[in-house]
């Protein structure tokens, strides 16, 4: 029936509940998309674990996916499925906006930050060895091509959202070679964008300044290596009310996967406690990417209105007493 088909990876733990919430709200809002649910449980093929062929094909065919959180298996030899997905589809830029929710008060007003995280290498390269027992090495791999493409993405993004400054967040004072390469690459790319200024800041200082006054970063697009982006996105979420609220988009040249910044929260899964807001707002990023802006606005406004309408309509993470289902119902009423 729908005009567009989108791959849906429901995820583990609370993924099931929050995906259901998205599906219910999309039906009610008559969004012209049809979900193609896929299973991403790794398969053993010729002694190697891979993603199921059907899942890979679905994402390549549809080019857009919405993904719930996937639990990361503990133990050696397991690469997080989340990372496998980012790598399989070469999703090199992870866009993580963080905006205050008017109507949900925190000690910080008017937060409006965005960070772009390099999403394929750095400390997430998965190259680790034990040299001798008690001495290990985890390689932080930084390459010029990967740095260049994420930095260029950040400049293009800055242009499109009309934020006139790029801030490279780094620790090149200590990581002289790896972060140094990232910093120098930014200086080169910046020459292509005379209308946008380029600044640099040490990551520890950015953390301090963000928690002092985040509005200093309202006109800035931050770009940084992988692990810094992981940490700073959680820090940013904390400013506006937690991980239940922040969306993200994993962007590649051909494929994009939108997902919440949070994990599968096994402690609250199946208890009707999960906040679907982060996945809903991720889906709104997805709708805008698909140029379905009016549906994105409609859903986002209903979510914000519901949160603003008081604790009885908020989930527990936002000091409210609504369940996932009654929160979802209220959003549908507010569409
Ligand atoms: C995130 C998550 C992931 C990451 C985990 C689940 C592998 O924390 O998307 O920020 O570290 O990138
Ligand atoms: Mn994280």
C-alpha cells in the first residue's frame, strides 16, 4: 500500500516495545511507508558469522532502515552487531543532534547541539592483542580518507542546517599522530568551504564547557573521532533529560540507518516502562532524509506536546508515570 518501503530492525530488549510504538504511531499518522521487518541474528556461514543475507539485501534495496537497540554480546570474538551494521553498509558519519525538549525542564535550557561522529574506525577498529599476559594493545586506527569523508560530511551538514561553524573536537596534544591527522585533514577540507569557520577544541575542555553552558555550541557543528563522539553524545543526552530522548542517523553514501543513541535496557525490557521518544525522533530524522517533512513535523510535534503535557503522560525516565503504551496512545491523540 505504502509508497516507500523501509527496513525495520526491531532490536532486542526494549527494542520490541519501542518499535511497536513507532509502528502504531505511523499507522495512525498515515505515513506513506511500509515496514520490511528483518532478523539480524548472526548466522554461521562456512565457519564465519555474518548477517543474514535477507537482512543485508533488504537494507541495500530500501536504502533506509530504522533500527532498535541490539544487545552487544559479552566475551571474546564477538563484534557488536551494531558495529557490524555500520561497517557492512559503510555508514561513515553518525549524526547526533541534541535539543532541549520544551516542556521538560532540566538544569539546562535551550540546548541545541549537534555532533558528527566518525563511525567506522578509531578506537572501534576492533584491532586488539595481548602481547604477553598483562600487557595488551588496542589500536586506534585513523586514516586520512575516513577522516576526510566525515569532515566533509560535517561541512556539508553545516551548510544545510545553516550553522556557520565547524568545531573539531580532539586530543591532538596527546594523540599527536592520530588526532593530529584528523585535525590537519580538517584544515585541508576547510579550504573548500570559505563561508564556514573552522575551530578546534580539546575534548576535555569541550566537556567542561558543555556542562557549564551548552548554548555556546548552538551555532556549531562538532565533528570528532569515533570514541569521543560516543562519549560526548551520552554527555549531551544527559543535559536534556537522558538517553530516552536523543536520536541519531548513521549515514553512508547509499544507505542510512536511523537509531536511538541508547541500548537495549534489559533491566526494564518487557515491563511497559521504555520511552520510545529517541526511536521516534530518529524516525523523524529518517522521514526528513526521505523528504517526508510534513509527517516528521506532525509526529515530532505530537511527541513534544505529549511530553510537555505533564508527568502523567511521561515515562518513568522523565519522572512520569505513563507506560510505553499509554504514552504512545497519548501521542496518537495529539497527532
Ligand atoms: C552507541 C552505542 C554503541 C557504540 C554500542 C552499542 C556499540 O553506545 O551507539 O553510542 O558504542 O557506538
Ligand atoms: Mn554510546
